[in-house]
């Protein structure tokens, strides 16, 4: 039953992260190289924000004219992750259930939850893709 499944059974433990002072090039490199959609933002190992590929794409669309295919972040004084990250994202402890994380994702309309221990120390990440993949595996076993 889904209430008996722990987040730790579904989450990704190998997580790429950035610092708020990192530039957009670092974020673009991670998104394009590793084909992921969410990057936790850490200071001293603690989660202080989350950056999604959607955040970058939104800023790109918002700041690109129809004549220029490149974003104008720098000309707007925006060139760091902290300029567009979502600060203080929702987090959850790995000992909680998959049902708990689904409830939070639905209630807050988010697709990614950083998984923490000791308050905000990152130990993993769980996304809607991770959950769908896990559930698909469970269906195949039936």
C-alpha cells in the first residue's frame, strides 16, 4: 500500500546542486548535460532554494525579443541562480511516506521536493517522474 512506502525507497540520492551565486551557464550546463529538470540550491549543504528548467525557460521567453534568440539576463542585471531560484522550497524528511509527499505536491502544485535530514540538510530529491517510474514498476510486478 502506498502509505507504507517511504520516500527513501523512491527518492534519488545522487543529486546535482548549485550555489545561489553560481551563474546561469552552470545551471544550463547541468540541465542540458544530465537531462534533469530541478536543481536544489545549497549553502553549506542546506537547501536554500530550488531552480527548475521551467524557471530558466520562462526567463528566456520573458527576456528574449522576437529578433534576438538569446536571453538578456545580463543586460537586466540578472546572471546568478539566486536571481530566479525559488527560495525556501518545500522540503520533506526521507522517513515520511510516499503518500505524504504526494499530498504536498498536489496541495502546493509542485513537481519536486528536496529530501532533507536535520532540518534542511539535503539527502535526496523526489520528482513526479521518480514517482511515476516507481509506480509503473509496481504495476509491472502485479
